[in-house]
């Protein structure tokens, strides 16, 4: 039996073009799983009640906050896409690779998983510790593929702050989850069905 030698591990920079579709999905789901585990552990260390954190409120105002923020974000994003050159919002082709050839059900599944995992970590755990402003800086930094351009970086920061704000207004993590889900779903569907010019 061959011994495992840590010195044989090599790390190299890989672009999205170097990944096949299977590896891209494995990477996506693995990072979301890691995000969920870190968020779960952080929430438990903060001694928050996990059941209460995911409790769905009886009143539907959280739903309207989530859908309202998502609609505003999508409108702003579409306006930016219309009037700003495409290079200014380039993410290196990651979103296009993730959503371009996916069936609608898979886009919805990806959007739901990302919304749950990221909102648990960022709104449920990190915002509880350091507030919405610093959480939004961390959120924008984590989305490293946008950092080359100031417009998508600013948009990601603003979306994160908006998610944190509606979470504070409603007291329900579900308002942020719904907003995050709708934003990712609609933008994924736009990428999926966009006609090439």
C-alpha cells in the first residue's frame, strides 16, 4: 500500500476554462457544503437557536421584503447591463459556465442551495457577530471573481447590505433567503435563455 505524502500535493491556479462541467459542479456544491458547515458551526458557537433561526414566520411580510428586494436588485442589474459595457461586469465567465446549459430545475436547485448556505453563514452567523456593513465587505471579498471590476463589486456589496437590512427589518432569515434565491434564479434564467447578439 502506497503511503500518503503531503509533500506531493501541488497547488496551482486554475481558470474556469480549465474545468469541465462535472468538476465545475463538484466545486460549486463542495464550496456550498463547506459554507453551510462553517455557518452551522458558527451559529452553534454563538449559542443561537438553530430552529428559531429557520423558523418561518406566520405573517407573510418577510416574503414581500424578500421579493421586493429581489425585484429592485434585478431591475438595477438589468439597467447596468443595458448601459454599462459588458467588460465592466465580467466575472471571468463563471456564471455563464454555471447556468448557460443547465435545465431550469437545476438552475432553481443551485439557486436554492446557494441561498440557504450563504445566508446561514453571512446573515445568520457573521452578521450576528459583526453587523451588516462588515458582513457585506466579507461577502463582496468572498465573491473574488468580481473584485477586478468596481461595478460588480459595488453591486455585490450593496446586495449583501440589502439582504442584511431586510433580515434586520423582518427578524427572519427567510426574507434574505428568498431574496437571494429569486435574484440568483432570475439572473440564472436570463443567462440560460439569453440570445447571443
